């Protein structure tokens, strides 16, 4: 080959390599089948974050601080999706008439990476973040956003589609904080000081594989136990530990873990813990782990459920998923000392991929992939299709839906089965991809992504 042709060929190869690198840096997966074009990848600025926290520490030591009204009620958002895991806030009325630029901002701070959301108790907001090669459990002042304590350990999870960092949300219970990292590191800490009380990794103990998108099911507290879903064999897929010591109380079922956090329902007059394993939904007795019933649930592409089940009635449960699956409502039937399930209806109009639906006064509100929809819970019939919010997260309060879109936009929509009523929509968070659930406590809304966190004042004045 002539030298001139070699130069041309070399230039073409370099050009193609440059385009590949450029395109990789300019596209990002937000949850759909097609990536989005972005100017910069989502993620934290660790240098600026550390500088800001250092400055916050100096200000606190000098006595500069902002004080909120003391909480006079029981904490209402102490674990993933709040009270009862339903993502419905009932502690007090909230502001439902938002100005164009959004409700008042109490504070705005930088944060580390990951998709963890907040749990809140006793003036502290707890979350997990990624800082370089460490997962960091952090407690922030609800009044100022300043760091009160951190506990970090060596762990870094990363995959191409969802990025870097922890996925689960801390669980607060009676002064203790329970956290689960993306690689299965389970910690119990004193919630007030961050002191480590005990730790273990059941993924290692169970010889279970970390899921492709990381451990995402948050710890669940029942009486004196903390229940997690590591997956495994020999009746250890679901494990209950003594919450004070970390010692095993019971193990149950066999199978591969999914991304869905356990939820406790009262069904047919009994407490039933609904758990998800690959290709099935199951209910167990939370006292001893004994199986009550199971329901087949196969999802195209990966068979790993994400959204949580929804209780529709004393004997009816709804499950839903993306990847073209849709939703299914089924009845639980008790007969001759055993329980079984019977399908009632199915719908392709509610394909809940990341965000679990809200059940309110007989109707279901949720994201059908990326578009908000409303369904009649009796038969699954579609009432309306609303706007698109990407693959975000939805909570409810004061008859309204609060929707955190996957690009950091915050929206307010009326829960009205007759028609779609969008009331507000504004840019709440910078930094790109936002898959973290919002949290509400004491009239304050806490939101975050992999770049920053913000507290909005939604109290009715």
C-alpha cells in the first residue's frame, strides 16, 4: 500500500474511533429502548462536593445554621416509598398551587452518585451515595442539607445502562439505620451518630450472584427482624435477621433475587409479606417465612421484577412490569387451609418499569413505560393517557401526584379519573438522569439524583 493511502486509511480509522468515543460520551440510557443524546454524562462532581461539605462544616462550627420546626409527629417516611410502602403521604396537607419556578427551595446541595432515595427521621435525611471507589452512607440535616455523619466502605458497582452507585434506600427503625449496598453489603448503624453496630454480606454467604443492575431491594423491618432478599438455595432466598444482632432468624424459598422491595399487606385477615423472585411473586408469613401462596410472573427480556405489588382489596393484588409485560390483578382464594391465586384482569396500558403505581379511591395512576396513565382498578380499563415524564418516579399527597421525571423535572398532577390535569412542571434538579424516588416528611419534599439534592418547602402556610 502506498504511503499516501496508508495515511488516508489511518486517518479514517482514527476518525471512526473518535466518533465511537464521542457518541458513547454523548448518549445515555434513561430507561427506554433507545438512548438519549446528552451533552454530558450524569454523575457527581466529587471535588466540588468535598469542598462544599468542608465549607458547610466550617459554617456549622461557627454557629451559622437554619432551624426547622421540630417534628411533633411520628416520622412518616422512614423507608422506601414511605408509610406502608404505598408512596402516599398523609401526615399533613401540602401546597398544591405551585408557582411557575416551583415551590420554595429550603436548600440545595451537591451529592454523590447512585439511585438511592431518602428515608427521614428525627431531623435527619438518610441516603447512600457513591464517592469514587467507596459507597457512603450519609445523614444530612433536614434543615440545612449539611452532612451530620457518614460511614463509608470500599465498594463500587457499575454497569453501562444504569451507571455507578447504590440503588437501595436506607431503612430507619427505632434509632437504627439499615442499609444495603449495590453489591450486597448490609450495615446496621446508630442513626444518630453513624456508629456501626453490625455488618454482613448475605450475597457472599448465600453464594448468590449480584444482579446485573445491582442489588436494588431495600431492607424491610418486621417486628424484631430485618428482612432482605439475597436470593439463593437451601431455603435462603429470603432471609430474616435479628435487627439488633444480625443473627439469622429464618430463611425461606429458593430462587434468584429481583429488584423489588418486599411489602407487607393485610390480606384475608392475615399479614402477608409479598416478595419477588425470578419468574414468580410469592407471599410468606413474616413471622417464620412459611409460604402462603405463589403466582407465576414471567417478564420478557430478563424476568426480573422491579415495581412493587399494589393492594387493591382485602383479597386482590396488582402486579406490573415493563418490557411489554403490563399489569395483572389477581384474587387470593383461601380454601381448605391453603391459598391460591386466580387472575382477574390483565392490561397492556400499565407497563410499570421502574415506578410502582399509586392506588387511590378505586383508580390506578402510574407510568406506562414513560407516559402517565389512569386505569379503573375494577377491570383495568384505561381512563386516560397524560403527558410523558420519562422513566421517573411517582408519589402522592393531598390528592395530587408528585412526579420526578427522569431528566430532573418535577411535576404536579391532579388525581382525577375523569381527565388528565397537569398543574405544574419545572426543572428541579440539574445533573441529568434521575431515577431516585422523592420523599416527603413534615411538609418538606426531598429529591436527589447522582449530582445534587434539593429540599422544597410544601407546607401550607
